[in-house]
């Protein structure tokens, strides 16, 4: 069994937490994984951006394979030294998790760090547990990928700065802020068309609340990346960290208002919610331009 401890951070999605756990075990900072997290819910909905960044900065090329768990556990090549597995499983198979979550999130990512007897794996689930999980392979399927890092570029300052600049330039000229404004209109309309009050399980499974939660946390993750880049380069990006924190807080307030609507049906707050999303677009667009201007000035572009 590999001696890996779970890395837990509530701002990370389950897959990101597995990848961060692996990188931290290898004593490699994981923050560059968040280079595209600002705007992800609008620009990269069909792209596994964390995996894209894993390949770019850490040369981790995740090749996902669909297989029966019984076949996987019998494969003697699996779990070679220093190569844990990322497992994408059906959350209904995770008997250590409360059933209310299994209805909300059908697919879940965990990490296999060893074998348990003849029919299972010893796993980590940083999202839901601090400890070790025993996961039986009987009558289950999963997608798996071997994690192995080679030729890291996470300390290549010139490469990191160049990528940051390119991404900031693309962000400031992207359709992100138009998409956010459109989402404000869509969100208002979808709320007004929903007369049903929701219980806790329904709130967990609600697509709007999940999306708003991810937008909030993705901004915080992007801020953590800028903070990391400030530490390892001569760019002082720390001034943007609290500003992104303010933008994240704004989305948290929007999410709270949407939750209130689903619980009370108070249509009086719907216009406020829609206007709040439009304001978020304006503030973030201004901040993206400020970031690009700073980079242009300090990089001599």
C-alpha cells in the first residue's frame, strides 16, 4: 500500500482533490492545475481542464480505461510503485457516503493506493473521508487512469509566465462575460418557471446551485494559482487575490439567494438575482482587463 495522505480542500471538485492529493504526495505544488478555472463553467464545460493542465505542467497524461473492477483488481501490473490509480466510480457503489449525495452526483473520483484481499482496493476519498476506504470490486465497473508525473514544468518561470499571459489575454477577449450576462437572464427565467419547493436532497442535486457553487470556488482556486505564481516568480500578483475573493463572495451571495428562492418561492428576489449575475459579469470583465494591463506593463508587452 502506498503511504499517501488525503489532501482536502473544500474548493476542489472530487477529481481535482484526487489529483492534488497525488501531487502533494510527490511534493509538487498543485496550484497550476487551476489555470483555466476562472470562467470554466462557461467556457470549458466539455473540456477536462484540470487534466489538460496536469499534462501541460506535470506531464501527467491520464488515459482513462473502462473496465470491470473485478478484472482491474486481478491485473498484476496495477498499482506499481509510485503509481496510484484515479478511479471514476458510480457513487451508488460508495457505501461509505450518505445516500443523499448519491442522487446528487452520480460519478465520483477516488484514488486507489493498494489492494485489499483478492477482490478490492484500499482507497482514499479526499472529498468525503480523512481516512482509508476499502472498496470491493464485486459486480462493479469503473474508469481508471494511472497517475505518473514526469518532466515537471511547475518551476519553469518563463513558461509559467508566458502561459499566464496567454491565458489572461484570451480571457479578457473571450465570450465569458457575455455568457455570464446571458446566464443571468436564463437563471431568472428558470427560477420563475419553477414553482416547486425543494428539500435538502433536491437542493444538493439542483444544477443551478451546483453551477453557482463551482463558479464561486473556481474563482478562489484561480486566486490560489496567482498567489502561487507570485511566490515562485518576480510577478507580484497578490493584489489580485482579495479582488478575486470579492468576486467569489459575490457568487456565493447569488447562490444563497437562489437557495432562498427554492426554499421560499419568494419571486421578489428573482430580479435581484438576475441583476446580481449581470453585475458579476461587469466586475469580472473589469478585473480581467486590470490583470492583463498589469501583465502588459510588467512584462514589457
